[in-house]
C-alpha cells in the first residue's frame, strides 16, 4: 500500500493525531510543529491553544531547518497554520495544502503557489464562524457599555457612574457577508439592530435577504460606512481588498462609530487608523488582526484608551483543536475517495 504522508503543522493534541491517522490505512500522520517553530523562530506559545504538545524539546534554528526539510521531502498533504515562502522548492511531492484558518494569506506568502497545481483549502466551516461572531458581539457590547472604563475604574478603586449606550436601534454595517458575516448578522438581529451588509456578488440593493435588512453591492461601501454605528470587517484578504479601509473610508464614518476587524490586518491601513483613533475621526475600535503579527510592542495602538486589542484569537474556542481536526479529517476522507472537497480556494480570485 502506498503511504500518504500528512505533515501536521498545527498545534494539536495527541488524540487529534490519532484521529488523522485513523482516517485511512494509507495515512502516515507526522507532527512537525517543533521543526517549523525552530526554523521560523516562532514563539512556542503561539498559536494557542497549545496543551500537551506531542514533543517538548527545543531545536536550534539550523537543526529545525534540517529536520523540517526531511519532513517536507516526503509530504503529500500539509495541514498547516503557516508555511515557509520557499515551500514548493522543498516539498516536491506536495499535492494539497489544508490551511487551518479561514483566510487565504498563504497564497501570497508561498512563492509560486497561485501558479501551481497544488490544491489549497481553507477551514471555513461554522466551527470557526460561530466563535468569531460571538467575539464581534462581545466587543460591540464592551464598546457600547464602555467596559474598558469600568475595568480601569475598578483597578483604581474609583466609583464613577457614567452614561452608556445600547445596541438596540443602532446600525451595524458588515463588510463581507460570508459565513462569518451571516453569523454576526444573526446575533445582531437578536439585539434589534438594523443590519446592513456588502457582498461582492451583490449587483444592487436588496431588502430583507440573507438575514440582513439591506444587502448592498461592494461599490456602495462608502454609503454603508456613513450610515453605520458599528462596522465589522469579515471579508477575505485579496489584492482588491488590501488597504480597503483608509483615510477616505474612516472619515466617512460617524465620529460616534466603531470599527471592528475580525478579517485580516492589511485590509485596514493601520497607520491611518491609528491617526483616526487618536484624533477622534471615529469613537473607537476592536482589533483582532494587524498588519504585523504579533503587534510590535512599540505600536501606539497598545496605549490608546478607545481600542480593544486581542491576539488573532477571535476564531478560537475551548473545542477549537477538536473541531479543526474533525474538519480536516472529513476533507482528508474526501481527498482519498475523490469526492468534492470543502473550502477549496479559487487561486485566481484569491478566496
């Protein structure tokens, strides 16, 4: 029987590795997180969750590169969080990459991947959409209720009653009505918010469709920004969307509005956003993603009182590793049997 080497470059439990190996007798599941961590000098605590790792020894960078090359040489399938830019030159037998995220950043980070015959799939199931949607509503409530101010007052032992806002009756604008956007809309409607959304495939404004009050074409983004009290970014990072939110867009938003980014950092021009937050063009922001990750310690965003920052973990939950492994295992079964794969990325479109 010909072995199919599956290289796992995602922090998982030992039980998850056994689940992958049990999909088919032909599967040889190999855990390579320690090797890629060493080569790329990744902080060992990233990405969470990381409990009971398969291996605990730390390799030097040179040791990691040598060991990682051995793993790549025989890999037919890679289940990954991140990859080296020169992957294709080092993995001659590679046929399929399963990304652990819902984004498509790998397309631009791996040289030649767009032009290759290697299949790319993303983890875009509801197991990720639900926690991201819950995160979006959580930070919206925190911003509306001024939770950061409460926490600062508690720390200072300071009693200060103050006026807060409510979500009911407010307008939410969702930029990108995919799986995540629809889950956010569903929860926002339960707070009696008016929900608007843009979608790339929409041709003109439609009312009461796809779970939102109004669906707008992408070219009406500016109109939606001007109408919204909260703007959530939940669209893929593509060449067209890179830098989508800049000075013009932020100045169109209300001075009382908030920006929430659960998509990808480069969709927002971060230096412009920092200025907007400092100068009060908008009231505040909640950011789970950034142009550079981890966010550099010298970034002004850390110290702005009107910003909530989280370390790109909106899509994680206590069952994240299990759900992600189940998603991959189902796709692995489909790959082996030749059935339609889930989350196949159109490498021309970029999503």
